[in-house]
C-alpha cells in the first residue's frame, strides 16, 4: 500500500508558517496530526505564543510570559491546551468523580505561593483589562505545615486559624463604591452603551451579550493551568444603593470528595463589580474576586479551598461551550431540587414539633408520675400542696425535650 503523499511539503517553509499563523488553536492542533511534514511547523512555539497573546493578553505580561516560556513541563502549546477548554460538569463527570479524585491524590500538592492567576476581561471580543495576581495573600501553606487534617485545637498560630477557618476569597481588587479613584488602570474604555437605552433590563442584557471574562489559575511549579471562568456571564444585576454599579458573576462547578464538602460539589464564583460612567463610554472596575461555595451557597473556608484549587488543576474540561452551559444549568436544577427537599423537610419538622409539643402539654395536664429517659429513671413527685400547673409544665418540658431530641436526630439524618 502506497504511503499518502503530502504535497504541502513542496511549499516554501516560510509560506507555510505564515499560513499557520492565521489559523486558530484547534485548527493548528489538528494540522499537527495530519502529516509529519507539518507537525514540526504546527508545534512551532512562536505560533502558539502568538495565539496565547491574542486570546489572553495577560500572557504577554512579563511575569506570565517568562513563566510559560521557561516552564520545564511544557510551553505555550501546553498552556493553550490547558487553558482553552472550560471546566465541565455533567452527570458522567459527577458519577466518576471519585475515580478522578483518586488519581488527583497522586499529583503534587501545590502551595499557595506557587499559584498564579491570569485575568482578562473582554468587551465585544476586545480585551479591556488584563491583570496578574501572584500567589494568595495571607494564605497558609497547609501542605508544608501539615495542617490538612489538623483540628482547630491543634493550631496555635492565630493567623493560621484565621485563614484556615475564615471564608476564602481571592481578590484582584476591591474598592468601596463610595471611593473615588481616577487611576487609569482601573478604567476600561468601551464603545457607548446608549443603543441599549435607559432601561435597566436592556442594559443588563447588553452587558451579558458583550462582556466576557477569563480567570486562569496556573501552577508555577508543574506548569498545569485551568480556566475557572464560564467565559460568558452567569448573572448580572444592578446594585441599587449605587445606581451606576453593576455586579456580574462567572464561574464553574467541580465535583469533590465528601470529606471536603458533604454535598460533593464546589462552585467557583468570579465576581466583578464595576461602575458605568455618565457618558457610558467607560467601565470603572471596583472589584474582581474569586471565592468558592458549596451547593447551599455557603462560603468554603481557606483550608478546603486550597485543596479544591488543587483538584481544579486536574479537572475534566471541554471546548464545547454548549456542553459547559448545559452542565451549569443541570447544576442549578440540582441545587433548586435540593433546596426544595430541604425546605420540605424543615416544614415537616416544624409541623411535627408543634404537634408533639401540643400533645405533650395536653398529656401533662392529665397525668402525674415518673418520666423515663434513656439514661435512667427520674421521679417527679407531685406534692398535694404544690401548684399543679407548675409541675405539669415541668413534665411537659421534659417530655418535649426527650421526644424532640430523638425526632430531630431521625429527621436530620435523612439525606438532602
């Protein structure tokens, strides 16, 4: 069988390189697998460097470019393949999460100082803000100090206690809405939003259509990277106390072990808060931050957050934006269903507690004697010259405490 002939090898190398420089990342990766003659050109790091700088301008900043180009674990093509796909949440990923996490346990544990965040914000496909955040301020290296499984009582350092147990939040910037700051680095010129009209709904819709965000977390030691953003906004709302301030959220969902979060799901939330100037030609950034929540919306503490960040570097991903968005919709549906079951359970518990309290109070008015508990017998003797109603209330209270305690254990042990 004759070997297929690649006629492109007869073309000038510089011409081929120029052609390859005009394609996107997925196309360039596909070219590398077509024939051996093109593989070398398709793996040219200068091409991948150009692609990275074009897609994420933060990679062109000195610190990021030096890190990526000097990595012993890969280069710009490796970075692109890690950062381009978004974290995917679906039923298959959730069902196989334990297997994935077991494999992740074999990977190096990344210290907070080894983490680098690359943030890019886009308006109408044009980058309007690029920043780098090196490390995690005030973070404690739980792996170096052996604090992964340490209890609260075993930690003597107050700073360590504060970080490990306080809600985690990584801030690129956080300015108060009443602060005036004319620093040009916090302002992003954009085209006018007047075409959206003065309607709040129209302006929010316009922002959702035009604004995009990328938050890439990089392990400086291993070269691994992951994009923690949803690319498109998940929500946008106007902050009413400050009429020109808007809050927009991005993020992703990651399966984790039950030992980290009982519900086995962590949600990364990237929050941006910005003001629109009177002429609507500039976005003044007030806050860009990232935090982690459980499925109930509670903030995750520093200890668990560092471990979840490590897991994210080895998460399942997809370049299919539709699948990513569908996964986020499934998560929201699952969250609503869980909250509905929780509310139903709480309502049932309230009704049962009320019924038992009324029943016990009624019985206490009719009977006198001994109250039996699981720890022994306690005699409540009623004296003839005592106030009967006072004694009846004591009996009712004891009965209520016993039954409600047992019933609460039974109800709350039921799954969410």
